[in-house]
C-alpha cells in the first residue's frame, strides 16, 4: 500500500465498523421512555439530548427507569 491508500482504507474500515456497531446497539435493550410528559425540576421541558442522557444514565444503573428519572429530579408534567 502506498501512503495515500492507507488513510482511505482506514477511513472506510472505520465507517464500516461504526455502521455495524450502530445497528446492533439500536436493536438491543429495552426502549427508552418517551420524553413527552416529563419536566425538569425547574419546570421546563428537557431537550431531546438532555432527556436521552438522563435516560441512558438510568438504564446503565439498572432498575426502573421512571423511578430513576424521578431520583434525578425529573417530574411528570401536569396536564392542564
């Protein structure tokens, strides 16, 4: 291999491995709870990224995700 072919090959290999890992991760494990209906302790709705981070933390801890979200300061939104 010459010097210019190696970075292309490495990039292609990295993309292929990343694509395989992404599909396996997406198809395994329980589904995350829906971010709708949850608010932060401040009363504002969390962004999708904030909620995903909190839900992932709860899933890593194991146990009931909803109870964990409550422990982390999230509250169920009150329907008006």
